[in-house]
C-alpha cells in the first residue's frame, strides 16, 4: 500500500469529485476523476457511451481506465459510483492504495442528483427509487472495497477533508510499531 494513491468510492451524489479535489489540494497530490478521463478519451459524455455501448461497454472502459490510473502514484482518485461492481476493481483498488467509502444517506444523494440529467442510470421514470435500489445493492460492495468509511452529510468540503485526513492517519501504523 505504498503507492500513496487514495481511491474515493461511493454513490452518485456522495461528493467524490468535490471532496477529491479539496483532499488532493490539502495533501498536495494530483487529482484524477475516472469519469472525466473516460470522457476526455472518448470525446463524448458518459450518457453517450451508455447509449452506444450499453452499461457493459462503459464498465469495460471504466475498468481499463482504473487499471491504468492505479499504476500511478500519490493521486487522489474519484471513481464512478459503479466501479465497485466488479470484484477485480475492488481488489485492484485495495491492493494499490487506500480506499475511502464516502457514505451518504439516500436523502442527501437524492438532493444532489435530482436536478442532474447527466447520469444515465437515473434516466428512469422513478429515479429516486432507482437510487434507493442502487444504494441498497452497492453499500456492501463499497464496504467490501473500503479501508475506511467516512459519513457525509451537509458539512463543507473543508470539514470533510479534515475528517478524511484524520481517518487516513488512523490507518497508519503508530511510529515505532513496525517490524
Ligand atoms: C455511475 C456513476 C457515475 C458514472 C456513470 C455510472 C454509477 O459517476 O460513472 O453514470 O453506476 O453509479 P458518479 O458516481 O461520479 O456520478
């Protein structure tokens, strides 16, 4: 776990990108957003990748980008909400960095995604129910991937950064306790 990479996982609307940028700044590390890399590479929005290649095609591309980014060092990496669906992605993140699950309540997630039309999985007649369904199905996967779980609510990014940094410090072995 010496790569210095920090992977942020969690649902759409959990604030991975906002927190990730602020955390990267605080730690003086590079910020990378896997969705953003995908969009830059393909030249089209995420919704278009879903339209043309289906979710399966999107997931293939997402896993490839993740594998590539995982080889870098000292990055703060915001991942897409569905990255944990593949067991191989969960293992890769755990083995190549520290994984932080930004856990949010359904109400907060809904507040932050309800006016956003860029997420294809929520383009359904009942997006709130879909969000609830995804949260229930994925919460165990986020936990499985994560070294630490940080609860998010309506606090500022700065407050959250402080809490994440404290949680990460808590993972470090105490000085002098090594072999
Ligand atoms: C997805 C989340 C999105 C994006 C895609 C699929 C998901 O990223 O990768 O729309 O399956 O939860 P964010 O979590 O950044 O919204």
